C-alpha cells in the first residue's frame, strides 16, 4: 500500500499496489539503432492510473540527424499543483488553451509509427502512453523501446547514479535537464548516441 495525492481533488488516497499487466507492450531492448524516435512526457504524477500527461514530445532521428520533431502541451482538464509547475515550468495559464489528450494522442501515435522508441527511464513514458492508447484509442502501444537509463547502468556501472542529469554530466554533454518534454527528448538522444559511439569505439557487444 502507498499514499498518493489525487491531483484533481487534492485529497490523500491510500492505494493498494497492484501490478498492471500490459500484454502487448513492446520489448525493452538493449541495442543500438541508426533510426529511432526519442520521446519524453511530462505528467501530473507518477502513476498512469491516477495522473495525466501535460506535455509530450518526440524527435525522429536517422543516422544521428533530426528528421522531424513533435511537441505539444496537453490540458489535463484541471488545475495542476505548484510542485509540477516548479519542476517543469509549465503553468496552468500555459495549459489553459492547450488541446486535450483525445485530440492530440492519435497524431502523436501516428508520428511514432512503428519506430523503435528511445527514452530515459523509458517504462515511465511507455506505460503512460500504453494505458492512454488502450483507454482512448482502444489499442495498445506496441513499439519496442530502448531505455537509456538501463543502457547506462549496463555500460557504466561505476557512475554514482544513472539519472539523466548525472549521465549528461559524466558524458561531458553540457545540456540542462529542464523537465520539459522536447529538451529531454533531445537529452535522451544525446546520451544514446554517446553510448553508441562509446560501445563502437571499445568493441562492446550488447
């Protein structure tokens, strides 16, 4: 059991932890690809059962070049709390005229197509997308994906931790983790390409 704050009502809820079975979820791959889509979401909390997406972004990468990008704020239909604003810089005023998720999710999923997805702590983003695809589109998100956090843990076991900002610093990539979806999609891409080059130069097979 754990405690969660309902962001819609402000009430404290006691929730029994149950594992969610996502039968058609894509595979979590430990591999390098020349073409993929790096993604990131910003949300009102950590649990897709109780929280909502407020921003999503994706960049289509091929041979380490940006082909196209997608970014949108998403109005969750209620006021977000100050903690989320302090973390992301996203305000209620910014979300007021943003589209609702049912209006933009189909376009976002079409942008992803069937490409391999890359994200940092990827299960977080994938689970939010998967559950919303089931609810709103009546179909699962089946894309295979690569988690740059998992990849970093495999390649760089001596790092103090494998948070996105730590990995960027250890790689000498001077990019700030702003907790905004588009910038962190790029940050995941930068980390992925660095690790791909590192593995190639050191003849590391995954």
